[in-house]
């Protein structure tokens, strides 16, 4: 098993949090994993990107040019990473901010999730990122949804633990949406 | 017959090779006497600055570390933090402490490190051959201020003791001279007091000693002593600028 | 079963240092290594150690000189511009024969440069860096596991040789979080520290110094240091081979670049290209003999570095005369991706 994911969006969308969360879940499933926050020039202009590599073997490069999967949370991210996803790869769009019609490629498996609207049904805009990662894991199964939820308590400081149930609920909502939607 | 004068235990039985009339030998003796007075020789570590001060280890019969130019207070910080029950002092000249080492001395004082600084101010770079120091007086000719120090060109001589005394971290700060027997006796007490502060965990202690450098001043030792009185002391007044009371630091 | 951890490189390194008995950390903030001093500022209190945020890198390296003279295990970390400021102190540490561990999370330069990962400080680290005729041991981790393991080793080697050891990593290795095994510290057998300063109680006074003015003294000291560096070459050279058997092209690469090269080699192997990797772990002493031995069999080498060509000089000095040494440089910015290196190796294959 070997899976590379790039997650990209704008600072404040919680990209780094869901990157860490997925990586933590993979660690808990005894897999090898690297989590790389994209650093340097690319961090400017409000960009927030990270790369997660999950593997049952030793991981070579933690840096990935053409990932198997990509999570796109903003329009500029689509322009940057859309063309780089491997043919036949998986593209997950936060359609609250990115119009799926802007995707030109026909060789990808694409799922659009209106994460903001789903988060709003839970009463908290800021849970969009959890909706997205829930949908991602449901579709890719790189880890189990249970492990993903269990990993929440590992990446949040203890004084945020009262927020765990809301985050877990958002993961479930995202997964549910993914289960019920058909791929474009 | 009663012996009234002998070599302090903390000095080695070797003769100084400082220039005739130089005050370094006298200051070495004062420091060694203070160490002996409190019976500290076996738990004292000296840190030598660069310049004429570097030869501290040739003369003191104690453990010594040599520091890069100006960095003695940082080296002493590392030593003292690792060995808090030992006595640590630096021995630095004016180029070392007030020029290249200005940052280290200010921050070490400001942290209130429990160590003692012996600062020898003779208004000139001695070992390198008489160049201008940050403490060189206005009008004083040196090999790099041949027309005399001019404030438009070089700024003013720095009064270190006064500056160090302004820092909250400093517990004891004084300036003394060695040009007369009376001043020498005061200097002896002051150096002793500085070590006493450290022994009592009172924090940072600093003694500036106005010293002569007859060779680089181009004077005989007597004239050099006169210069200390007439030129140095008026600009660098003697006295204790700060002395924290009580039994402990803060 | 050994405990698995999921840690950031900089934290793995700091945890290793505390495990190795380092209780003195002195440092000055600079990106991208700030999580190291931040970690120590929190943890040193818990192990009755000492953390000082020094006023400059000049001060931190000299605080290490003091703590090390007192016999303590002491370290600092910084990034490239900070290392430039430490070179004076490193020269004094080497000249005074004091152990110390200095971490360089290499960023790009020259000058203020940028905060992205770089290997531009290879020369500075391996050639001494400061004034005078000296070397420092240089360890180049390539994973979070090695950020931890090589830190344990660094403290032992520093004590073994009474010499500074530099850990040369970069922003990628510092920032990535990765799975690792929490290995226990098994110290090397080390000579007693019969040179430390603690006060001349019941013994003659000791000196820690690097000034040698007497006739012939300086020359003797330099040859003594030289002999030490020769001993490092005999006893403490490390490297890793990967798929080098039956390889027709060997990539020589260290640190982050070597990891990316591994992925590129896997891609190349999938296309039937016989490519292997030689990864120096000690950059000084450089694994010249192992590389020479390999060059008896393989005649084509490609050095890949995140700079415009530094280690390639050591590779050329090491290999047999009839071996070809090519170079591919990825100058600082973002690190290279495997596909980029795959294209590079195809050009010389």
C-alpha cells in the first residue's frame, strides 16, 4: 500500500490540521507515514499546503510532485495542483469555494463536496475541513473512519477536547455525503 | 621574624613579564589575594579575555579557560551554569570587554549571572601595540588616532561601570584605581567585595580598575600614575555605582 | 516490541539530545529551527537542565564552550546565517579540543537568503568553517529516525574525539513528521573526562586553551589534531548503500536529496534502469574508501545535491580515475521531486 496526498487551500481553512489528522491516523494503523507542511515561498500569499505519504514500505521522498490524490480547498490551489494529479488519480474539491466546472481534466476521479454548507448544518463554519477529510477517507479508505475519529484526540491539545464530538460529527457528515454522491 | 608580605597562594611562583609599571601585575595580585582571603582557590575557575589578559593562566595557580576575544562573559555563563557551586570570574581588558565584547558583557550582566567580572581599563589596546580603545580619552593619541581621539571621528570614551550599573541584573558595580596607596587599598576591598557577592549568590558583580599602560602611553611609570590621577579619574570617576543589599539576589 | 513514535524531525532531535544526557542548551531564534529552542525551553526545566536564549549565536556557541569546559554535554542549534556567526567559536572549540554538538538546519543563502531547504552549507560544515587547520565531524540525517539516532551518536563522538560535531539537516528534515522507532540510548565506551575544569582541588590547575606561542608548540598541536581527524577516518565513517548491487549508475546524495533520490531510483528500477544509491551519513569523515571500492565495479556516478555543486568535489576525489562523475544540482527554493531526479539520471544513464 502506497498513497500520496497533497492538500491545498488558504490559510485558516484548517489544511494543516486535517493533514496531521490523516497522518496521525495512518500512524495509529501501524503504517509508515510522512507529513510535510509545505514550507517557504509557497506559504506566502495565504497559501497553506501539505503533503502526506502513507505506505506499508519505507517511504522515500516526502516531497511529491504528482500525487495520487489531491484535496483542493480554494481556486488558486486548483490551478496549481489540478494539472499535477496522476492520471486516474482522485481529486476532492471543496465546491463551496471551487466550481467543479473549472476542472478540465477528464482522466480523474472527481468528488465535489460543499463542505461549508454541510458544516453550516452542524452550526459551525469552521468544521468544513473535517467534512472534507471525512469524505476523503470514505472514498479512498487509506485509513478507517474509526481510526480517523480516534486520531482527533491525539492532535488536539487537551484544552480543546470538548470540541472532539463536534469534529467527529463533521467527519461522519462528510463521509455520509461521499457515500451518497456519485462521481462526476 | 614575622613575614608581612608574600606571594598569594593563588599565584604561581613565576615572575610577570608585563611591561615595567603596568598595573596588570598588581591587579593579578589583588584578585589572587581575594581568592585566598576567602579560601576559594580550589573551587575557582578563571576565564581569560584576549589581549594582555590572556596570560592569566600563566600566572594564576587555578583552573583557567581561554575565551575568544570579547566572549569571556558568555564562556563564564556556560561554566557557572554547569558548576553553580564554583566561583567563576572573567578577566578582561577594555578592547575585549567594551568594544568587541560589548554585547556579551551587557547581556551577562542583564541576566544577573552569579559571576564576577574584573575589567581592566587602561584606555588603550596594549598587546596589539597601542591602538585606540573604546575608553581612549578625547585628545589621547594612539597608533590609530595619531592626532588624538576626536569625537566627530570616533565618538566618546565609554563609561562602562556607569552603564553596567543601570542594568537591573547587576548586583555590584564599582570603579577603582591603583595609582596611589589609598586607592590601592580601596581597590583591594572592592575586588574582595565582588567575590563576596558571588559567594553569597548575590548575582552579577563588576569591578572596573583604572590601570596604567606606560609603554603604550609613551610615559615612564610615575608619569603614567600621574596621568591616571589627572586625566583618567576626572573622566572615569571612582566609586561604587551599585550595591545590592540583602542576603540573596533580587 | 519497540515503541513507535510519530514525530517532527526537530523534536526527534531534541528528544535524542535529552536522552543522550544533554542538559545545557543555548540558542538564538532563527527560522526554520525555532521548534528546537522552544522544545528545550519547555523540557529542560523538567530534567533540571539549563536553557538560555542567548543574545546572539556568538554568545550561544561560547556558552557551550564554558559548559563543555566544565564537562557538561551541551548543544546549540541554528540555521545557516547563525552558523556563520558561530564559526569563531567552533574554531576555538576545535582548537581547545572541547566536545560540542551543533545543529545546522540548513536554509538557503548566501546572505539572508531564504528559509527553504538547502544543502549550501556542505563546504562550511566539512572544511572546518572557521579559521585555522581543523575539521568538525559532520553527520547528515536523512529521516526523522536519523534526526534522533544521529543526535545520540553525535554526543558520543564529540566526547570520544573531544571535538565539535555538526548535525547538518535542513528545513524538510526538521519540519516533516514521520514514524520512527523509539530506540534506547546505548552509549559508546568513552574515555574519562580527565581534563575538565572544576577548580584545582587536590590536583594541579588545568587549562582549556588554544593559544600556543612557545617554539614548536603550535606545530605539534596541529599535527595532534590531524592525527585525530585521521582516526575519525579509520573508525567513524558511515554510509548507506541502496540497490547498489549490479547497478550501472550510482547516485551519490545525502540528507533530503538522498531520500528523494531513493524514490527516483524506484521509479527508474520500475522502468528497468539499474540505478543504485550511495548515501554518505558522515560528511566528514567522508566515506572515501567505500566509494573508491564501489568505483572499482561501477564506472558511472551522479552526484545530486540541493546546491550548485559541493559534495561532488569529495566524490571526484574518492572514486577511481576511470570512473565518470556527473552532477545534478537543485538550487534552493522548493526541494526536488522524484520525477525531476528521474529525468536527471536518465540523461547520464
